[in-house]
C-alpha cells in the first residue's frame, strides 16, 4: 500500500472537488487510489511552468500545484465536461489553470516539465507518437517530459488493466475514447523519445499494485 494513502497535499487536492458533481468526486478518488501520483509528482521539477496533457478533472495537476507553490501548472484535456467539473477546484489554487485543448493541441511552451499520465493508450500508435513529438518540442532546455503509461509485464497485471479499461471506457463510459486501446511497449515509446532528441530513463512503478504502472522520464539537454 506504499504511497497510496493521500498525504496532506493529496487530501487537500481531493477536498477541492467537494462541490463537484458526484461522478467527478468518485472519479478523482478512484484515480488517486489507482495511480501512483505520489511517485509521479516527485519526478516534476520543484518550480517553473508545468503542463499536463490529458489532465481529466485535473487531480494530478492540482496535486502538483499544491506540492509545488513555485510551479505554475496548466492542465489541458479534450473533454470539456471534465474540465468544467474541475473548474471550481482550479479556481481555489492560484498556481493552477485548467482548460480545454481543442483537437488535443499542445499549448506552446517552453515548459519546464510536460506530464502525460495514462492518456496515450486511448490513441492509435501513430497519434501517440505525434502527441509525444509535439510535447517534446515544447520542453525547455534542461526540462523533462514525464510519460506515465502501463508497462507490458507481468502478464497478469496487463490482463487486469485491459479488463478494467474495457469497463471504464466501453461499459461505464467514464473515460472518453473510441473503446479500443493501444498499449505500446515502453521500449518502443522510449525509442520515439530518443529519436526526438531526449535522454530517457524507464522505471517500473507497479510494486505493491495490481496495475503494471510504468514511467518514462525524457530529458532535454540543457542549452549551451
Ligand atoms: C485515464 S484519463 C487520465 C486523466 C489524468 N491524466 C489522470 O491521471 O487522472 C485520460 C484522459 O486523457 C484525455 N485525452 C485523450 N486524448 C487526449 C488528447 N489528444 N489530448 C488531451 N487529452 C486527451 C481524456 O479525455 C481523459 O480525460
């Protein structure tokens, strides 16, 4: 259960949604318990402009803003309903802004960090690569792209994740998407990021969890 229980900033982030519709409140609590946000937030620089692409209701963006007052966090998503549900939360955090990304466009940087958390699998492989290349182009020299997805092992966690995603996208429809998932192996995604000129470190985050969580940290060399 390491790192699952919300810390003080996690509790504060979840509390921001108290006035939100019940579906949004349930969703953000499920996201907290299923995703390793406490590990991920530590991968962000302590200060500077941070973009989250595909922020959903904005829980991770809010957590990043609350844990780093020196960060200016912008979260974008294609789902206008989720952004609307997160708007009240965002209004209470001065260094947080949530907005709709028309057609999934990547807002212009330079960003000290860009985070993409459990978004890519909803897109076809070519669109994933395109999104990451567009995101990488907006990372400042010395900055980083943090890509959290599901890994390709162990097999039982991969099967569990597919079942759960089928339930949330196709049956419950709580995540926007075509209903097909494309889990590209982390090694392949790391290759795309290296081709984009970044230095990549891969880490499994699935210890003690039923999902095969995995993160790539892709750094742009500092200028000069
Ligand atoms: C599983 S949710 C993850 C939300 C959030 N990152 C989190 O960790 O709680 C995936 C989100 O990606 C969004 N999404 C899918 N394709 C996108 C795109 N091209 N640009 C921006 N957001 C996108 C969906 O609307 C959805 O809110």
